[in-house]
C-alpha cells in the first residue's frame, strides 16, 4: 500500500458511521417530535438509545435512512448526506442503514427463510453465486443456516428475530439499528441474540427500554427525551445516576444492580 492509499484508508476510518446535526422535525399535524438533535456515532461503536415513550426515538431512527425527511438539520451516514432528492445516494444509504423492527413479522413475508434473506440484496441487483454467498453468510452469522428452506412462520419468535437480523446483514450494512431487540424473548433466546450481536463487526444503535440489555451490549448510552438529547455517557454512568433515570422515566428492573454486572 502506498502512502497516499494509507492516508485514504485512514481518512475513511475516521469518518463516523453516523452524524446528526441540528435535526428538528414536526409531523404534518403540527406535533413537534425533535427539537434539534446532535449525535455522532463512530465506526464499530455499540450505542443504546434510551428514553421514555413519545421521546422521539422512532422519529430519529426513521430519519437515518430517509423514511422521514423535510425538517431542519442534517443526517450523514458514513459521510453521505441523507437527501431524499438524491435517489442514487439514498439507495446506498438505505443499504448502509439496516433497521431490524421490533416485530420480525414486519420483515418476513416470503415463502422461505432463504428467499426473505435474499430479497434485499436481490433488489440491489445481486445475483448468482454472490447472492448465494450473502444469504449463506448472513444466516450463518445468526446461527440459522439449517432453517434456510423452512417457512418463517414455522419458526419460533426468537428464531424469526434472528432471521430478521440476517435479512439486514445480507445487505452488508454499516449501521445495524435494532428496535427493542430483546422484547418477547425467553431468557435463552435473549442470551443467544446477545452473543450474535457481540460477534458482529458493524456499528450498532439499539433502541431499548431494557436497561440490563443496554448494560450488557452497549458501552455507551444516549437518552432522548422531549425531542432532545439529554444525556450521552458511558452506560454504567447513565444507569447508576438514579436522578437522571427518574427524571426521564427510566427504571431499572427490581434486583438489577449495574455495579454488579459492569464489564
């Protein structure tokens, strides 16, 4: 590698996965959801997005790949500006930002698991051996390769959630956004998903009310409350600040002690 190439790679690595600057948004009925959000997430970080219901978390997430737009401010993904008028760039941004919804049935609609995982990259024009590789690799990363030819509706809820993650991984995203990933999971499925998320080499933004899961998976936590970022700190610091949690209607489950589980 030449010196110029090395500098180019280094510069690329320094570009954050996500930059949000002054993001404000009001819905058509006049409801103001975001009041000027600033957030930067570096490559490879795992960040929990916490906050009470109605805080603006979903609104923020839907701006990351241009589903919502038209307010003030700027969103950049890997240095690319999210601009709904630039269709080519928006297509690339939607590949880079993979959203795993709370209900996996919102993402699984094809006759077989294999077809569900292939759907996204096939729409990008991926074909043949490359498509097969993406499907195989994505299912392998979530431990679901053996169910590739089964109908998704025949799987358990936890298995469907892992397949939903695979549908996003097949797009080879830069950012994996998870909406309440631990909801409705039994303890074994919850642990298995955590192990999978630990193994991934992507940037993770996890929207959750599950504070122990945030403590387990995300070194950094951000609180969004009332449409603004009110805290951005190490997860341990956030979860041990009882006044901060109380102010923003966040509660640790009975018996959970962050100091006893700190990594």
